[in-house]
C-alpha cells in the first residue's frame, strides 16, 4: 500500500512555482482575503494564509469586517479589492454571518481574481473544459493523482459528495481525463454498492469514517478530502486504518489533500498575476 502524502506533491509544485515567481523580478504578487464576522475557523485560516503567502514572498492584504457588517458594507469591501490593481487574487472566506447573502456577493467577485473558482463564470469555464479557475481542493486531488502517476483514463472514478467546491469540479476534471465517473451523495441508494465498483474513490462528503473497508474493492486508490473531528482527533471521510489494508494507495488525514490545497492557492494567485500581465 502506498501512502499518498501531500507534502511531496506540494514541495514539487512549490519548486516549480518558485522559479516562476523569481522570474517576475521586483514585481509583487499579492493575494487578498475577505474576512467577515467571528467564525473561529475562518480566522484561523486567514492567519494561516497570511503566513503562507508572506513566507512564499507574496504580498498579502486582509480586509476584515465585524459580525455586524451590512451586506452593502461587505459588497463595498469586495469592490475595493476588485478595483485594487495591486491585488491579483481574492479569497472570500466562509462561513460569513447568516445575514450576508454570500451567493450575491460571490457573483460580484471579479472572475479574473477568483482564485478558488467560486464564481458562476469560472464554474462555467471549468464545466465546459475551457480553463478558468477551478476550486483549489479539486485541483489538489488531481495534483496528487498526477504526482504519483496514478492513471485516470479508462478508470471508474466514484466521487462521494456533490458540492460546487469539491465534488462537482473534481468529477468534471477526471471526466476531462477520460475517466468514467459516478457521483454519489447523501441520498444515493446502496452507497456501498457504488463505491465497490470504483477503481478510484474520491471521498468529499464531510462525514467522519463513513467509508469502511468493506465498501472498497481490493486495489482501489482512495483520495480522502474529508476533514472531520472525531473523539478529539482530525479524521477523514474514510476509515484510514481499515481501508488502508485493502486499498493500493490512500491519502492520510491530516497530511494528504489539505497540504496540497494551499499550494494550489499559491499557484492560482500567480496564474491570476500572469494572465493580467500577459494580456496588457
């Protein structure tokens, strides 16, 4: 069994990206985070992304608003980032306060700065196979498969989860690579039957240890996107200890997909910078 650790993938991508960033000379590549409210997880991620971006040599802008911010105030803050020529990529952090209409807000995000593929425009490009910014977690799944030379063409890939940021885009990405794809979700009848048909399982449902060893056929590859708390520990959607005895390769949690996602975000910021400067 091969453990598909994310650090090796992230390091390989960072090495290539560092060469590209070095080539821009004195120009500063800058990402921005829009943070609204007091959600603990969002605040932690904002701090993490600031440290990550600065350590990589990027500029970083944090636009932070209180829990009481109105829709208009949040829209104004986003428009300021849209219009700031020094900012190349924008990441609105979720969740925002319940009174904020996040869908309306995302539709106002400049698609050329939409580094996590949230806008309808970029979702459309990804769906049509015409480029665009894809969600970074979905890209991380593909980067792991690529790095470890796991073939996708002709394979049956079963994706568990249908979110706009993971399930749907990663299904489209493997379909683009000529896989046969099944998308399962919380209302799929006889989920185990579908998973047992998979050559590659991509688990992104957000339920701790929902995939057990008896659901996975011998020799399957398992990509676990889940991040859940169980008995005080961070675990995935897959029961790692049990499934690793039947899978040919599997990502750990933590240490798998999540560690690659951040690198995909750094790449997307560079791509946004490059696209704007090439098209001048």
